[in-house]
């Protein structure tokens, strides 16, 4: 949990782009405050005129009273409408900003947060922060203005009563907020627990067939129950603290209202005030109590916003990858690995240790080795997805140009990862991720080279929809579509990470022959494999 000041500064940074909208929202509220005070004064005047305590045109004041009521209604309706608009706009802008940070953050081989937790931050925490910035902050400003104006009005009518009211109610509010630090800690725990619940449900929903086949459905449900019980327990504790704080506040409000009511009753009895003044006081005490209650109720919102801001800062402040112009090498670049070592964070022994190898331009190299030997890790370091602990990776082309591998050289790679890497959406949408301007002919050629002509035999062809994680088509079909997607990239180095593991021998051979016919000598191919066909087809074999 970050210090209070750091989270506060984070909230102010997120407020900055929304200042104009928030100020306009506050302006609408200020007009409403002025109208509410005018209503109090006009109510007093109308009652005094009706009872003969004052002289004037009753009808004129009634019309003014109705006009003020109309202004109040317009301010309430217009304020809520504007509030709804700016909340949606601010949520979209902030989510875009934070999501961009997530997508460009560095990766060390293991994500810091579960994907369900990250999604929870992008959804719920952004909603909480935006609600505080766009709704609560203007409300706080408006309620403070209303409190000051109503207090001044009471002070003009009865200074002694005003001082007593202003002493009772703030003391009640302060007593109700003695548990600020504890409430913030509980809110952090609840948000973290909610994220675990979401992550657990998301992961097990995705893998529900596997869970059922393992006979683990009962254990999964039991674990969910435990996670929810934790959140429930923390929520009950927070409710207990809130109940005590509300008790202090309600006690202060009851005392204030009783004081004003009794003061008015005895004033009427002693003929020191009129009915109009009594009406004005009863309305004004409400206009003092409501702002004080409103400010007090914003404290939990502020605590929730601080907790959510703390969680968002984890994403916003994550180390970012370098940005700049891509460094493109011509032809089929070579890759030279020099004394390369890499170990995952928290693991003592390096996965790759002191490796040197030259992947010559235009050649196909099969990378083989036992499970866990570091094959996938090696290509991730080569593509600068992971930073080496020592040594270096150099990309070079036929002209003699050499550049160290980095984020800006990643454009030279055409990458097919392990497993089913298709996204939700149509086959066409998956292919166009690699090259949005690809023509129908480009798509057809890529699918043909990847031995994925079967796509055109499907009922909807390229517009066939893949469900989450490519569900709806076979693993082998998904692999071939993923290869076609990579082939649409403009790079000169093709990296296949177990990309044919789900193919039968004949289809694999057909794919390798088509790749060879099209790209042998024109692309540098790195192929991680356990399959003899790919190994025999390679120019070189690197054993790890």
C-alpha cells in the first residue's frame, strides 16, 4: 500500500485532463445552491406575507418561488445528464491510457498480476477513480459552498444558534471518521479479494472442460467459496466500522435538528420570531446538515478511490518498453548470439548459459533439446521479449549492417508462438492483426503457404468466427492459421515455436515444403521442434 500523499498525487494527475469538465459540473451545482438559498428566502417571504407579518405582492413572490423551483429542477436534471456524459468519457480515456501502459510494459517471463486481476483494475478500479473525480469532487465543492452559504444565512438570522450548530455537527463528523486508516486498509483487502475472485472464475471458466475431466469441479467451487468468504468477512468488518461512524453522525444531526426545532417552538411561544423565520430555519438546518452529511459520505468514496488509485499505479508505473522508429534490416537478416546467458527472476540456475551461435542469413535452423532446455526462452531473448543477463544478440544483413537486438528491431521477426494463439473473432480479423491493409489475395497466399486452404471450405470461409482461445476449430487448424498470420508480417526472420506440434506427418511435410519453396534463402527461419521432419528439413540443427 502506497503512502497517502503518493496516492493523492496520483489522483491529482488523473484529475488534470478532466478539470474543465469537472469545473463545469461544479458550476451547474453552484447555480443550484444559489437557487436553493433563494427558495429559502422566498419561502420565508411568502409565509410572512400570508400571515400578515410582512407587506408586499404575494402573487409576485409566489411566481418567483415557482421560477426558482424550475431552476432547481433544471440544475438537477442538467447536472445528472452532464455527469453521466463526463463519467463515460473519462472512463474511456483513462482506460485507454492505462491499457496502453499495460500493453507496452516490459515482461520478464512471468506476469506480475493474474489477467483477471488486471482486468479488474481496468474495469472496477477505473470506475471507482472516475466516479470520485467526476462525481464526488464536484459534489464536495458544491456541498462545501452550500454549507458556507447556509451557515452564513443562519448567522444573519441568529448568530448564537449558528455557532452552536457549526460546533455540534463537525464534531460529530470528526468522531465518525476516527477509523480512516482502518477503513482504507479494509478497502484495499476487499479490492484484492475481489480481484482474486474474478481471476479464479475467469481462469476456471476458460478451462472448465479440463476441470470437469480432472474431477476438480467440487474443489474449484470450494476454493471460490473460500475466496468469497474472505471478501465477505472483510466487508462485514468494514460495515461495522461504518455503522459506528454513521451513528456518531446521525447523533449530531439529530441534536442539531432538535435544537433548531425547539429554538423555533420557544421563539414562536415568546413571539420573538415569526412563522416565516421558523420555516426558513427548518429549511436552513437541512441545508447545513445535508452538506455535512454529504461530505462525510464522501470519505468512504475517497478511501475507495485511494485504494483503486494505488492499484492503478501498479499498472501505470510498470517499466515501459522503448518507443521509437523501427529499425528494419533488408533481405533475410542473420542473428548472431554471443556468450548469451539468461535466468528467470527468482531462479538460481540460468536457462541459457554462455551460448554462442550464428543463424546465417537465409538459412533454416532447427532448435532442439529436452523439455525445459531453454528453446523458447532463447528465441524470446533473440526477439528482445526478455532481456539477457549477459552476452548479446546481434542482427545483421548482407550489406554488413549490424544492430543489437532490441524492441525497435522486433519488426524484423515473424513469430508463431506455442499452442493456440488465435484471438476471439473471425479468421479474417485474426489474419488482419498482422497486416491491416492485406488484400484478399494476400490472405489467400498466406493461407496456402501455411497449408490452411481448408479455411475456404468452411461454411463462412474467412468470416468463420473463432471463440475465446480459438475454440471452434482444431488445434492443428489453429496452428496453421497462426502461421499464415505470421507470414503476413513484413519481417525477414520467421520464428516457429513448436508451430507444427499438432499436425499429422503428411500435413507437416506439406507445410514445410511450401515454406521452403517460398522462403528458403529469402527468410531466416528459426524452428523450435521435437519433430524429425522439421529437423531433417533444416540446414542446421542447434542442440540445447
